[in-house]
C-alpha cells in the first residue's frame, strides 16, 4: 500500500477506512454492517463515502458480478503518519517539541505512558547517535 496523496480525512471517512482495514475487502453493504454498531448511516451515504475515498486514491474497487468490492489502498500506519506530518507542519509549523508539549498538556496521561514515551525518546536518541535518520 502506498502513502495517500492527500491524507486528511474526516472522522466518518476514517471510520469507513477502519472498516475496510478490518474486513480486508468489502462491499458497500459490508461496510455499512461494520459501521452499524456505532453509526447509523444510509446505504447511499456509505456508497458516496466509498466513491469519494476512491476518487482521492485512498480506496479502490473491483467488480464481482454486479457488486463493487472495495479495499483500502493505504494502510493505517501510513495514513496516521501522513496525517501527523501534516498537522505538525500546518498547525505547529514543524515544531515537534511544541506538538509533544501540547499533547502532554491536553491529554490525560495514563499510568506508564510517560515511561513508554521516555523509552521511545531514548531509542530514537540511540538510533540518531548510530547515524540513523
């Protein structure tokens, strides 16, 4: 899967993509069913969302008989990375410490989170010291 050309997606589009990531490939009806537990949507709404995601290159489809079977063309990790890069550049003007400070001051920190964050920072420091990018 390739990075998305325009990674910004709405919460509803992200729910559709999550359904596709979970299902692997799915018809519009399959996606509607996967979303039914937490969203009430019309079948036409799901079909429109899938077409729009496809127009943006985030989803593709094949035809099986009369059904369109959709699959995501970007994986969750790549989409998250691209969206985070976009937010860091657009909102924080590339200020990574500013982004982290904002996250730490506005989100509840669960037990163990700071230790995990510290371990990630230390691992990145080691990687940079060894000449990694």
